[in-house]
C-alpha cells in the first residue's frame, strides 16, 4: 500500500518528515525573502524586519488562540518592533489574518516548528547583518536566545515518530505557514515594483 501524501515513512521521525515535505516551500521562501528585502544596506535590513513583523504578527495571534502553551514560541514581534524603533521606523500593519481552517491534530506543532526553526537561520543572518552594518544595527530579533531555547525544547518532541494524523496535520500547517510568509514577501516585492 502506498503512503499518503503526508504520511511519514516508518523510519522517519517527525522532524525528518517535516523537512522533506516542506523543503521546496522553504527554499522558495528563502529566495523570495532575500529578493524582497535582503540585508545589504540599512534600508534593506529595515525592510526585512518590516516583512518579518507583518508576517509573524498574525501567526503569533493564531498560535495564542490555537496552540497549547508548550507549543507557543516566544513572541518575536515585540523584539522586531524594538529593532524598528531603533532604526527610526514605525511598526508595519500586520499581514492578513492567518488561518488554516478548522484546527486539527498536529497543526500547532507544524506552525511552531516553522517559527522556531527560523531561529537557526536567524543566527546566520545575524552574522551577516553584524558584518555589513558594522555592529551598529539593532538585532534584538535576530539575536533572541529565547527562541533558540524554545527550538531546543521542541526538538525532543519532533525527533520522535509521530502518528500519521499528527504528521499530516503538522505538514499541512507548516506548508500553510511557509505559504503565508511567501505571500507577504511577494506582496512586498509587488508594492516595491509599483513605487
């Protein structure tokens, strides 16, 4: 019998399953986010932070409403707002409401996995931002230790086998989160092209 679209192989842990199932979406988002913002100049970095805030605000609200406390990553939007204030920019309007329809098994876990996993990429971005900005640009968001701590705690849960329903729900939610971020980045690119 063939496996379902989101059903993990018997030797997959949930983390491996999520990574394999969302690899294309993750790569597409990385490329789109770099194209829409980047961090080669102070203005680029500010735009990157604005995109991050706009995308994360509705996701954080969704997790607050639908996730158990153990699956709620630390809120990053206050840190981003602080960085923007230091750069002399206001907080942008949030992206449209995030939803994945009726909340089901694994959804909170998949959404938390994407946000927590982004902290690993943020460490790499922080090194580049520090170098390009000469250490003068604020990095409360990129340097947040609380999200890395949350990621470490989440790893013990996702580095185990998951029931097919949980793996499928986590994959659906993770895919929706990547699509949400991608839409925010593409909208920002379109707005920039029109200005």
